[in-house]
């Protein structure tokens, strides 16, 4: 069937030409026939004004039936050389729609498409001014009573939110809100970022003393202004905080620090939100057309109600309220939980001379930071990748091109490798009593992250403390009750405690919507995050994309942004384009809004 | 003589191989024979531990006779493809010495070298940690009583200058001092930047309201962290100020704002400077091994003593003290001078509603900003250049490869083009009485800049005011006297004035040395800047390089850094390597220290 003498570039070019022609003449059947039975088309905005994966030909057909007439795709062209071996070919391509330009990635098996990724890069007529179209800056010439850049900036900042209204308000000024703000700034979308901490970066500064990024630098760049090439592999929290503060300044973001959003109500009649913000003791009501919650992919803290907690005479708090270990030298500390926060807090307490016990109720997936960096990320995000010509955007696009449905298949071998590479480490950890897992299907950390946002620890040192017994461990037990002086476990033993930390996770991000907007709206949009994989904390049915993230929700004009630094960077592009299109009155018919199946 | 069938790459490779072999066997005569009679070898540090241009074969021979044995150059290799047409070939190459790695550029006429540029890129064993050798950041693991990054940084900052001494002190925290600081930071040279203004960038913020960069963005990048691609072509002063402030912070420079260097004395016995600094009301004595004056290429203000100045009843000050036009609405202002500062100040005064007269005593070269950008810079520093693959460093290297001796020949055609392109503009300006020039040999703005640092104006709007008579002009006159109420000109006319601004230039940078160190040391090092071109304000004899800039001076351990953003960026590389070599005890035998021919 496939002509093996053709080069990968020829195969991909031929496919694109045929596909483009079929779409041009609205021959959907012919276009769909060009896909393999086992096929996936992931579209970021261009066809569906959504973030969707169509799995298999019927789904692809249904999407084209609905969208093709409006989208008017055209100009499909291979960019660069395609690669491949045997029956597999893959390549990059550019294309256009009626209103946008896009790029994508395609994998062919023989002559048929296995995976197709289409992404929007820019809206025609609303391109970000950059390079040759960058602003001139100050106009040369002489003008009386001119206001210079600083004066115009100060005036605009003073007026925005008071005399003029932003088009968009972002609640949450961490890296997610900041990345979104930068994208929207360049697109000319007036935006205010509302952050309860005082300075950009404080959400990092206020963390435990020893915290550093767990992801390596090549994974972490913000949009437009990458870290310089002497930046450390794992940046310390304060260094990241300083970068975020600087970035916010030079990107000229409208960042309201020390400002807390108290409530938000959507007015359907005016198509506006009323967002009540407390800012420096004043109450300000913002009236944006769009509201983005960028409060982090962790929702409201999940504090289980253990019997007797109210009688505990020591200090107890959720991990999100933990101030760091300085006050606990010599104190007996019990940390309930065994995932990332629990490990970080145990290590931090031990470093401050506390007596620490971790209570592990269920198994945890552990991946050592260096192994994760080398084995899981290295192909795409590393010095070697950079040397191989894989830019950050290319890496993001490659990652985006792998359908979630089959992503675990790509991950399982990596974790097999990791298990071998670090076999001795895992043996010692298991020997200390730690309950290890590799994800329900052996697919490891990223799948756990994508499915449930938790259930793992990227080991940066705490595991060794557990191995050596410096952090004590009670595993395979639950909490029966909290006593006046400690924790009674399900095996009957008691742990005396001066401090109990509930490292017991977070609810879904829509918990913020419940708190800020209403339970009704929170229920209307439903659970955020997760793929519907029918694994722990990610119940089915299968969604195929992250619930509610970076795309339209069932609440008009409400959006969720978040994720790790990679996702904040990449998906801010697509969310910002969706908002810009709406601001400019470009029709955005959304295809593929799923039903809400879970409330949280 | 030359085999025309060979490609440029073959010619250059052959030349490099022969040259390298001759040097390897210390056959200096053979090496020198490979140069054309009309030849130039510009060395930035690698052979001469200096910034030198050897002009012609005898000079090249003399340099090799002295330096070859110690330098031990080797591994000369073409990088990339050479280019050429007819008898000309040019290409890039890498090479090494005993202690360093370098790169360079060569132009051949036939088989002989016309121009050779050798530059040092790094010292072996002391490479900047970057890319694959970047620091890891926080060490994973758990350590009791650890100090984290912020704590170590705070401690180091608190101690430097008090408990520990910096290796280098830089006086002046504008873009020059900041660029130097960044280079030295990455090289691990403990450095303090002493700046009298409070915040980095203040030297820009405090300028006239309408000021923006006169050079376009591609010319202006700082080392290591280029402006993002939406940065305006001509950045407003406050925006540059904010960038400098951010850069100083994220590059982790030890920047002492609100600190003024009062005096500096060199102790030959200890090989240290004693630098007395007033910092926040305290006196601190710094004891660095090296002292860099980065106070800007303008030296001490030059205020001519006009007869009667003491009786003037209005406000009078040098342009460097001019606060901006806000206070002068409706006032009669006389600006003595017709170069850059004079034009900026006249335009700023007019914008604030003042009655302004410029007194032009001698001719001025005018180049319109857009024409300069397109015609003079465009080939190297522009969006088109970027699209053509010319990186900032490549552009800097190309510029550096043109010998000063013949640079005017490259410039003259550009300014002929400019005269044609803007013919109407120049006619109108001349018709208004303005005395125009194109440099003494028609070589225009850059040569004037390199020779005397003044005598021109990059027109960003003031010329139109003069053309239209909005700024009045008295040209071809001198100042006879200052009266109680104004200025009496040499033609007998009087200009009543509430404000007199002496836009009368600056002395040589060694004036700062006189003020800070001693007149003796200022005389020992002599005049800074200029090429010895025997043109106005740049008396002979011919130096061939900028006097005293970025290279050893006749005062041990005293250095001058400065120039425009391009020079600050590029030459900070070579100055920082010279300092690092000294810090590491690498022998740095300096070749080609000229005699001091002018004191200022």
C-alpha cells in the first residue's frame, strides 16, 4: 500500500496535499479516510475553539461535519524535512484557517494518519507585535505637552480598574497568572492580575527554606524571555521569586499585589463579571468580560476531619499552612501523608532538628529528580536537546502531539528503565517500610500528575532520610483518631506530637470557584484536572483532555489556567488566543464541550 | 598567483594551515610573508594582552617576535563556510593559545591576508559556567543547618566590602558598569559596582522627559540576556532604566547604589587600591586589586569661562546639570552649543513652552535617526540582519574586524547615500542657517564618535524645530560675554536670557581619574578615547585604537570602561577576561603599550 521508495517528506507532503484538497472541496469522507482506524486528532483551538482530542475516525468525522464550513482550513504545507523509518513518518507543517495561522505535527503509518496535532499560533490581523512589527517606541519629533512613556504608563495603570475596565481579570499571580498576563499583554488585551501576596514571586519566597524547583531549567522557561544560559538546573525558590518579580515588571504587567478577590458574579445581561477586590484596605469592583482563575492546580486544601482533632493541644495545620521548620527544633512532629508536600515538609522539619514521623496511608510513586530529568525529560528538555536543535517551543509541541489516550504507552518503558537504574535505591526504601508504586499501569510520574496531580514525590533528598530512619515512618496504617497529645493510628499505636501536619492534598480547582463565585457555578463547571482514566482520583468516563483547563467551561467567560511551568508556558498561548478572539469579536463556535461528570 | 578555482573556504583553510604551521615552527618571517603589504592584524587580548592593531608587516613582525614564544598559538581552523568573490575571501576561524580559546575573522586578497582579527573568548580552566556546565543550583539532599541560596547570597552581600574584599571595584553603575559587572559575575570575579544614584537605571530615569535611546534595539542588547522580541526599536529612558534595574537584580550583581566614591589611591606595595566610598552616610574603604572607571565616556563637564558669567542674574548650568524643561515655560532660554545635548535640551525646552535660542559656534554633523538605522547599522543590527542569521555577537565581531585606519573608507559611501536620501532635509536645515558638516573627510557620524565622541546630533526631532524656526538659531558666532541679563555674541547682538545652558561638552574620561585619584595619575594615563586621527579634538599621532579604553593603562590596575551600548556589551568581554587572568595569576605580558601623547 505505501510506496517505500518515497522519503518521509514526500509521504507527509502528499498526505497534507490530499488532506487539504479534500477539505477544500468539503469531501469530509475522503478526508476522514486518510486517517488510520487507530488515529487521534488533537486540536488546540484552530478547528474546535477548544482543546480537544478526537479519537478515531467517527469522532474526527463528527468534528469536521460541524466545523469545516466555518473554519475554512487551507495552505497545508510541510515545514522542514520530515523524518521516519519503516512505515512511520512524522513531520511538522503549517496551515491556515479563515481567521488564524497554525502549525502542527503529524505521524503517519504508511499513508494514513496516526496522530495529528493542529495548534493556533496567531490570529490574522491581531498578531503580536514582535521582530519586524515591534513598536517603534517613542515617536521621534517634538510635541508640546507630550506625555512620555512613563507618564502614559503611570496614567494607564492608575486608571485601569477605576476609570477604565480590563477586558480580563486573572485571579492568582503565581507563574501561571504571570505567564497568562504576558501573553495577553503582547496581544493587547487589557488585563489585571490580582494577587493576595505583596510582590510577584512571593508565592515562591514564602515556601519552605530549602525549596527549589523540582523540574530542570529547560522545562521551566517563561514565555518570551527564557532564563539566561547560566541559570542553575534547579533554581532555588528565592531566585525564581526574583525572576518572576523582574519578569512582571519588564513585561509591564498590571499586577495588583496585596489584593484579594473576595467574590465574583457573572452578569449575563451585560456579559461582564463583577469582581470585588480588596486592595490596600479599599474595595474595588472590577468589571471584566473574562475571568481566569490561575490559583494553581491545587484547589482548596483538603483537611480530613479526623475524630478528636478539636482536642489536640499542639499545633495542627494543613501542609499549605505550614510555615517551615524553624519553630520546631526538638519538637515531635507527625506528618500525615506521603506525597510531595509530605516529603518536603518532613525533610525541612528534620533539617531544623525536629523529631519527625511520616504516616503513609497509601502507596506513593517515587522518582529521583536526576533520573526523572535524564530519563523522562532529557530527550526534550535538556542541554542535549538544546544542542540537538530542540527549542523550547519544539519540545512543547512534541509533548503536545502525543495523545493522552496512548501516552502511558510511551511512559511505561521510561519507568522500567528508572526502576532498573535506581534499583538499589528502591530496595532500600522498600526495606525501610515505604510503600512504593509506579502508577496503576506502571506509567509513572507524569501520568499520575496528569490524572490526579498527586500521588508521587520527586525525590530531592527526603527518601534518603526515610531510608536511614532519620525521618521515621509508619506505613500501611490510617489515622484512627487525634488525641489531646498526638495521633492514634489504625494499628492501635500512638504517636505523641507537638505538631501535626495534614499533608492530605487539595480539592479540585473548582473549589476556588465555589468560594469566590458560588457552589452553583462550581458545580456547573465541575471537577478540574484529570483525564477520566478510571484510576485513583481520576474516575471515568474518559475525557481525553484535562477537565476544564485552558479552554471554555460550562460557565460563560470563566476559565482555568494552571499546571506546571511547562503547561503554564505552552497553554497560556492557546488560552490567550481564545480570549483575544472574543475581545475582537471573532466568532468562536466551540466544538466538543463535554458533559460535567464529576463535581470535584 | 592565486588559484582562482579554489573556493573561498579552501583559500582561507589553506592560509590558516600555513599560518598556523609557520607559527608552530616559530618561522616568523614565513608567517609575516603571508600578509599583504597593506595589512592589519587587530588583536583583542590573545597575543598582546592588550587591544591593539598592528598595521603592516613590520609591525606584525615586531609583535610576533616579542609574543610568539609565550602565546603558543595553535589549532587554527575555519568555522563554517568562507565567502568571497574575485580575489577577496573572508571567513571565521577558531584557534587556541596556551591559556585561552579564541575566534577571529580574516579577509584575504588572493593568498595574502588583508585584515586579521583575533579575539579571546575564554580562558582555559576558567570558562563561564553555562549551558552544560551551568550550576546545578540547590544541592538535592537534606542537610541540617543549611543556609539556602537566599541566606548565602545575603551573607555574601553583607560581607563583601566589609569582611571580604572584592577583587574589582567598578566606579559607575550605568550600562557600562552593569555590563562589566555581569561579565565578571559569570567569571567568578568578586566585584562591587559603586553608583551614586540610588537605583540601577537612575542615570537614565533622571534624564530629560522625552529621552529615548537613539540607537535601535538590535544594537543595544546587554550581555547574556537580550531584550525580548517585542522590545521597541527606540526604548524610552524609563523603560531602559527598568531593564537595567531588573538585569542588575537577576544577574545578582553587587550593586551599591546611593554610594559615592570619594577617592582612590593605589598601594604598589600591596598591589591594592584603597577606595574610599560614602555609603548611606557611612565611610567604607574598599581594597580591590583592580579599579575600573565606568563613569561614561564623557569626562568631567567642560564649562568654558565666558567673561562676565559671574554677573548673570538668571539660571546657568552645564547641560549635564540641566533638570529638564518643566520649570522654564515662557522663559527665554539660550543654549550654547549645537551637538547632541544642545539639540535634546532645546527640543525639551520648546516642548515645555520655553522661548529657545541655540547658539551654534562651529558646524555639526546631523544624521537622521531612521537614516542612520537603515543605512549605517542596518546591515549588521536590524531585523533583516537577524533574519539573515547575523547574531548580535557576529555583528559585533564584524564591526570589530574593520581596522580603524581604513574604517572611514567604509563609512564615506554610507554618508553620501544619506546626503542623497535626505537631501531635502539638509537643504531646509542649511536654509535655516544651520552649519552642517559630514566629518572632516565625509566619513560621518561613527568616525566623529570614535575620534572625538561628539560633534554630531542623531536627529530625533530637534532639527525640524530649527528648520521651522520654533527653536531659534544664531549660527557662525561665538560668545563674547555673559551680561547680567543674557548673552552677548561675537557679532555684537545680545540675547536676553532667563536660562543659559552650556551644552559645551565634556573633558576626557581621565578627568575622573584626576578628581578621584590624582592629577598625577590622570596625567600618567593621559587622554582617553579618540584614535589620533589628527582631526578636530583628536590630535595625532595615530594610535590605531581608542586611547586607554578596555585595556591596560599606564597606571597599574586602573582601567576605563565605557562607550555606547554596543561597545559596553562587546568590550566588557575582553576587559573581563583581562581581569580574570590577573586574578588567577595567569601571566599577562602586555604588548604595545603606547606612549602618552596628550593629557586630556
